[in-house]
C-alpha cells in the first residue's frame, strides 16, 4: 500500500520534508532498541518503506513518493537540499512545481488564478507517481490554512484529485494558524479552504499551532521554538498514525493496515471529517532516560485528554467526567469514532477497556463500531511504550468556532473582501463557506 | 444373490460419494436399515438431508454448515428440513407429519433423500465442484478457505461487531438517519478498498504473466499462471497439491462409477417404495401408529408441518368468488364468441388459423406469467472471475485477453476454440458504456429527488433548505 504525499505551500513543503525524515529515523532506529526480533523488524521496515518511498533503478537510495508544489522557490529548494544532505533518501526529480510569483497570502489568488494554471502539470506529476505504485492507498496532502498557496492551491488540487481519482482516499493534514497570527486575512483563508476541503477530502487531520507550541515549550522543554520544532511534533503525530500496526482481532492483516481501512473506521459520517491526534508520552530527550511508563497510567491520561479536550498530559482538567448533566447535555468531549494505536512492549498488559465506554460515543453508534485498537510491538521513537489516539471528536471544532466568529466579523464589515472579489470570488462563495462550516460545528455539537 | 451383492456395493458407493464431498458419513448399513423402517437410523438421515439441502443452497460444504447444525435444537433442525423440502416441492403428507424428536420414520426419510438426490441433481453438482488448481491464477486457493472459516468464527464469537441497534424503536428518526449515513459511507469506502484490491491483483498478475512469457505448461496460454510460478518457487507445496489432486481424482472415480451403477440404486429405491405401499395397504400408517385414537386420516392428533399463509382460508374463498364473478361476467361474451366461431369456421383459411394459434399461445404464456407462479429464488449465479491471459500480438503490442471463468470450467479439456476470449480493450469499452448509462440514470434520479425535496421545502413554511454547492449545480 503506498501513500502519495502532496506538499503544498511553504508550510506543507517543510512539514513534508520533516515527515520523510521522521519515517527514515524510525526505520533506521538501532535494532537493539526496537524490541522485536530481526525478522519482524525487517518486515516492518519493508512495509513502511513501501508506503512512503519507491525504489530507484540505479541507486539504493529510496525516493520519496511526493509531489511538491509552491509558488515560490525557496521552500522547495531548501527541503530538497536537506533531503539530499541526509543521504538516506531523496526527492524524485521533476516532481516539483515552483514558480516565482507567490500568492500574497490571498486564497482567491491561489484558487482562482494559480490553480487552473498549474492543473495540468500537477496532474501529470501525480499520475507519474501513481503509476509507480502497485496499490495506491491514498493521498496525503500537507498544507496550512493561513497562507495563500497552501490553502488556495491546496483546495484546488484536492478537488482536482478527487475528479481524477474518484476511488482514492484523501487525507488532508492542515495546520491552524496561531490565534494571534501574523496574517490579517488568515481567517478568511482558513474558512474558505476548510469549506472546500470538506466537500472533497475524506478526512482532515487538524493540528493547531498554539497547541503544538505549548507541547514544545512545556513537554519538550525547548526554549526557543522554531517552526522546525513544531514541524517535528507534527510529524511525530503523523507517523504514529501512519506507521504499520495490526488490528488484534483480524486474520486479514495486510488489509487492515490500509489507509482506507483506518479511514472507514474513523470518518464514516460525511458531516464529521475532522480528526485529531493525541500522543502520549511526549518528553524531551533528556528526560527520556529517566522515565518509565505503565500502560494503565498512559491510557488513563489519554482518556482524560480525550474527554477534556487536552492535547498534553500536563495541565489536564481532571474534573471533567464522562457524565451527562441532568438536563442531558454533555459537557465533555464526545467522539464519533476513535482509534487507539499502542506501540511498545508488554502489550498484553495494556487494557483499553477504559475507552469502551458508551458515554464517549453517540448512542446510535455501538461502542464496538466506534472504537478500535491496533498494536505494534516495535518500539517507536525511542519510547518503550507509547500510545496514540486518533479521534473524530468535538475538540476539533473549537478553533473552528473562534475563526468563524472572527471571519464573520470581518466579513460583516466587508474588510479586505475586495481583494478576493478582484481575483474571481464572489460574496456568495463566502456565504457558502460560512454556511458549510456552521453546519459542521452544529453537527459536532449534536454528537 | 449376486444382485444383492451389487445392490450393496452400489449403496456403499453412494455413502463413499457423500463422504468424499464433505458430508458427514452415513453407513451403508444405515441406509439399508432405513428400508425396513428401523428407528435408530433416523438421526443420521436427518443430518444428511440437512447437509444436502445446505449444499444445494450454498454450492459447497463449509464448516459453518456443521456448526450451525450442531447449534440448532432437534426441533429446529427437523422444522428447517421440512420447510426446505416443501419449498422444493416435496409435498408428502407423511413426511410432513414425521415427529420432531427424530424417533421414527426412517423409510420416509430414505424416500425423501432419494427424491432430493434426483430433483436437485446433486451428483452433477458434485461433479462440477472439482478443483484443478494448476490452471488458476489464484494462489491461496486452499489457504483462503480455511481463513474464511476462521474469519466467520472470529466475527461471531467476538463480542464486538454486534450490529448497532438497527430498527430499535427507541431511536428517533434523526438518529436512524445518522446511522444510515454512517453505514452508507462505510459501504462506499469498502467498495473503494475492493476496487484498489482488484487493481492490485490485475497489476501483479500482469507482471507475472509478462515475466514468464514464452514458458508455458498448458496449451492455451503462452505464459505461466501465478499458481504455477508459486509451485515452482516452493516445490515443497507440490506434495500437498499432489495429495489434493489424488483425493480429487478418487472422488471423480467414485462419481464415474456411480454413473454406471445408478440404475441399480433406483431399482432398489423402487423396492423401498413397494415396501411402504405394502405396509400402508396392510392398514398401518408407516410413521408408526402409537396413539390409539389414530383411526382417522385427518391427523387430528398429529401435527402436520406445512407452511401456509394465515389467511389461506379467506384467500381461497375470495378467489372462488372472483372466479364465479368472472364466469358470470363473461358468460354473454362467451356465447357471442361461440356463435362467431361457428360462422367463422366455415370461412377461415389455414394461414389465418396458424396465425391465430400463434397469437393465442403468446397470450397464454403472458397470462400464465401474470398469474404469479411460484417465483423462482433469486439465484443469480455469481459472476465468474475473469481469467487473464497474456497474448502478445505479432506487431509487438500486448493485448491481454480475458477468458470467462464459467466457460473455462466446463470446456476444460475440450479445444480452446469453444472458450470465449475477449480482448480487454473491448471489455473495457463495453463496461464504460454500461457505466455511462448508469451514470445518466443516476443523474436523472438525483434530479427527481431534488425536485421532490424542493417541493416539500416550499410546501412547509418554517424550513430552509441549504444544499451543498455540488448539488446546487445539478439543480440548475
């Protein structure tokens, strides 16, 4: 099963570079540290490589299955340089599209103007990548919501891919900007992108810059946080989701590791497509030597993180309980579906029963259908035990709510709208976007 | 008596055949005891009947059949067999009154068994069920059957995967809608997964065919099949395949022997029937007259199992009334027709007669179908998996060719001119046309539904309908 990565915009390209780096780090982990016999290790490595990289004919350096798109050249060249420097992997030649003009942080510029221009070239590059795959598992698009290229061209590219590959699974990983972000129109960009993505993508994995920043500063103890650190955290989360793991009750092992299989479990409802990933533990390298973890503790924390909408194991609000108020409203976070992936040793002692609580999921989904567990005995990222929970829950709509408010306020006074209208959008498109996202927020609150 | 010996051999052959084809064994002795209506052999005969019926329904013997039989209570087993036999047309009253605790009636069971054997032509079905793995492209032929059984077991035994409370009365319509949406999306995604699996299958098969082009083990193809390549790589599997093939050939041998000796069996069955009729004539019900009050033929003390709809009494009365009304209604018309007929007879020509006959025949057949004869069960045969064969044209371009599996199975061994080979491109074109037609139909249906929705929305005053942008384009 192969996943083709589409790196869009500056943020997308940087995250993409880090993603392949992270996968390579995982695969090159010392065989002593991984905790599994060599044969299992090599199976894992083989499978993971097949997913993200393809073999080159002339050399043994694997080539990433990626297509890079940006309207400026800087990010792409930098990322490619870093890949080459690492010596362990490369980007394929001629799978990059870059122009010199940039999009000026304007969504309409990206979507209406750049999109159709670059459509043919992107399509051709993607087709080439798809032909190299034996079995196309799906597309992973990396983009940020604030800028112009990633968001505008990204939305256009997703629609185009959906037309060309109606049977493929599409996951978009999006980065919410900081609440006090640098770009004035980031709210418009975010609203427009998300509403378009909601129609075409199968799942949207949401990462908030603010939360990631907190993780970096509080858990990982990094003093001066750069985008590199934030990207590392993003990739840590993504790889914990995408790297191979087996479902326990299945005899068909290969098919359950398909991206499509995971998605049909997590996003079975067309109105609920937002996914969030929570990892535990996340500690800095210094403290890793001194920490040991037990599964019960990890899982308990993870559950509370889920209910209380927290993303870190510090500062969790333990007062939130999975109990409905007498009036029937649920003050905690409910999920449509969740998937728990356990990596590490002593897996038999891990009991995910705390998650099989019918209060966590809506009544019309049976808890068995909403919750699945996968395990992988190979240790991940140096943690002897680690767990990640991917959930389709209400917490993803909190940032959405804020941004919708702000964007609506701006739109009510038609601030900056003329910039967008000039490039080809109309006010009706804005209204459509608002309506779609309001609908999303309300369906999540009805969970 | 050499004839007696022959009969015995034939019966033993039948039992061997049953065992070969996966059914639980029945002793030849049991079948012969059944002729004389001994009661201890009832259970194996019920079981054999059950398995034969399941075989007819599913086409092959599966471990799930045995487990489901073991899980059913005795009563349920008996009821199920009776119901299925009646569905197939075995309307014997005596059979229907056999007791549910399987205590008596082995002669009846023997008759039912023989009837089923003949009606469903089970022997031919056994014959079709042979395996010839070497020509197949599917490598994990034997492993996958075992796994399928395991999968079903694990799905049943797991506490999970119980279906969400579909149709639970406590759910509001809104919740039901959500459930339907979820199931719909899951289904769509599973279909996509299936699509990519098929794609992968075709790619990999093509690769194997391509790389073994020029070498071949059978006259129809110019390359090796996946199975053959697998065998060559793992010669230790050959032993297993060899033993499986040997089993298969003994099974086929038995079936061929049966072909020759069949008549003896049917003559023996005639003797069983004779014996039964004799018994009946001598005044006893062959099912055993235990209760004293069985003097009547109304079976008031015995329960007859016959599935009839509960309104049968009123249905029959109503149909009778309808018939009488129709006759009265058309009586005058019929008289007129008779007069016309008398006058026409003298003046009609032969050609007109023939034409008339043809018209009448077509009308009769139409009316017959309207009368609603027992609807055949929807036995749509599963589409045969196409076999892919690589054929390189002389021009150097490759044109993989498709062979329909159903045809290949029966024409195995005959010359390949009878197989229907279709070029993949033609097949793709045909499927594309079908897909386009279906797409058009889908669009029309969608538009109709949208119009209906619009009408409903405009009729109710307090609702606002917000459509996703894609559908809005469709509406315009």
